C-alpha cells in the first residue's frame, strides 16, 4: 500500500496546494469558478473526447460491467436514502444525501489519477462509470427533488433533465468521441496534438480547482457528513466489489477500475445541485470536504487491494 500511497501523493499534493491558495485568498472564489469552468468545458472535454474516440461503441455496451456498477450504486443509494428518511428528513434532502453516497469525483480526480496509475485501459471503464453517474443519478436526483416539491413529475421536469444532459460537456464530449470512432475516421495529427495539449491541462487544473473549491467548504453537520463519507469511501466500493467480483462476470482489470472509481470522494457537482435547488448544500459541502480528506488514506488502500488481486 505504501507504494500506491506514494504514487497518489502528488495528486493530493496538488489538491492541497489549491486548498492553501484558496485559504490564503491568493486564489479567490471567483478565480476558482473560472478555473473550474476552463477545466470542465475545455481541458477535461478534450481529454474525454480523445479517449472516447479510441473506443468502440460495442466496447462501451459491456452489460456485466454496467449492471455490476449500477447494482452496487443502487444498494448504497437505497441504504443512504433509508437512513435519511429514518432520521426524519424529507425526500429532497434524502436524495441529496444518497447522491453524496454514490457519486464520486470521477471526472476531475478519477480520470487523471486512475489513467496515470493503472494505464490507458482504465479509460473505457471510467467512461462507463461517468455515463451511469451522469445519465442515471443526475437525472434521478432532479426527479426526486422536483417530485417531492410538486407532488408529481411534470413533462417540463423531464424536458429540463434532458436539456441539462445535453448541455453537460462531459456527456457531449464522450458522445462525440464515440461517434467519431463509429465513423471510422482517423484523427489528423494536428488535431491529435491539439487535443493532447489541451487535455494535459485537465489533470493539474482539475486537482488545483478541487483544492481551491474545498477552501470555501464548511464543516457543518459533522455526524451526517461522516456517515456519508463512510458510505462513499467504504460501503460504495464494497458493494460494487461484491457485484463485480461475485455476482456478475466482470473482467478482473475492469472490475478493479470500477471498484477504485467507486472509492473516489464525493463529487463537487453534488454541492452544485444541492445549492441550485436550495436543498442541504451545507451537508453536501461537508461531505465533500470530509470524504476528500479521508480519501488520502482510503483510496490508495482500495487501489492497492484491487492491484494485488
């Protein structure tokens, strides 16, 4: 585990650098927002497009993989929802807590870290994980929050969800990359170099942005944030491991990437959704802060475990 910890340390050091810059106000909240926007719309999108253009759609439709990851997510999602409802919170808040329990920082942290640590073969499983997170759970939280407020699901709600998906640059870049691959087009040299150059900015930019954004996060609702961090860092990868290793016949390498992705800390877009809808943003903020700090230890442990199998 020590070797894996040392390999992941530079990634977390970049996060710590961003956090320090944010805490000292050297990097303001406005600057962080603009850096995040650059990474999200340009650098990360270029990286994902280039990776997806190397895949085939038949590879992407890996039934056992998709079922294993989705099943593991749904078990933990259901558990987090049940615990939240048992505590007496409403469905909207329960949906935010459940989102914290299963949505990891795959785009900003998982893709750069796991591709570097585990090879470019990690691209395919990570793209599939992103697809499930974005298409299934980003849709589900909007539907649950809206339904809890309005008492029903309106057609306008589904239209809003569809618009949100079509406006998400990660979904668009993955879809365009798969379409490019399906067309059988060779990527011109200058285009390949452009995408590589721009995509290389995703890793340092994303990690620094994660740290800088954490500087503004609060540590309210410590007990709930701790529980959600346990769900995300321990229960989620454990549930995914059960389905990937013993229920569905997932190839060992792909299963290892899937389990490692499940061990990533809570994604920042959960806070954005919570803040947008005005539902428990402080709770989501604290869960992101706690889980990111704890993942310095838990994530290398999970990666070391799957690498040793």
